[in-house]
């Protein structure tokens, strides 16, 4: 009886959450995301991702996402004049149309959101 109970418990704890877990991908980010403070992210498809701030719009020239982590890791590079800037960030979906996003300019990314270095955590909302 204990073996049956143990197998049932393993099933509940391990198998059900892995089957029902939402699998996030770049598709979940398609759209125009804006922060109330200004700025945001526009994802048209895998080849057209832009950072926006006011009237300034910079295309992301390379990127990588790791949605297996919580919060997800989003690393990207943006060309600014003659230099390319490499950034690391954290991204967490609060709802389907709201994400928390924190960008780390010094290239060091903590495992969780952190305001220790003064890096702001932006709340981006998808514009419909």
C-alpha cells in the first residue's frame, strides 16, 4: 500500500506539473510592450526585435532567450553608432499581457530580480 501511495505522490508532484506547465517562447512576446516610464520592447518576429525609448528605436542585432529559467534570461546586442552594446536581462510574465523586465548594463545578471545596483525593474504592458 505504501508503494502505491508513493507512486501516486510522485505522479502528482513530478509528472502532472511538467505536463501542464506553460511552455513560453518568443511567440509569447510578439507585440509592442511599453513601460509607463517610457521605453519598451517591440517584437515583430524572430528577425525583427526593437528596443524603444521615446522616439528612438534600435534594432536588436542578436539575442538569445532561455525560457527554461524563472525569470527567463534574455540577452541581446544593440548597435549604437559605431559600437555594439551587449546587455543581459531578466524577463518574467506576470500575465499574458504584462511582463517584468530588468536590464543589466554592466553585463552581470543576478539569478533573480535585484535593485542592489540601482537597475530599475520595468513593468511592460502589451499594447493592443
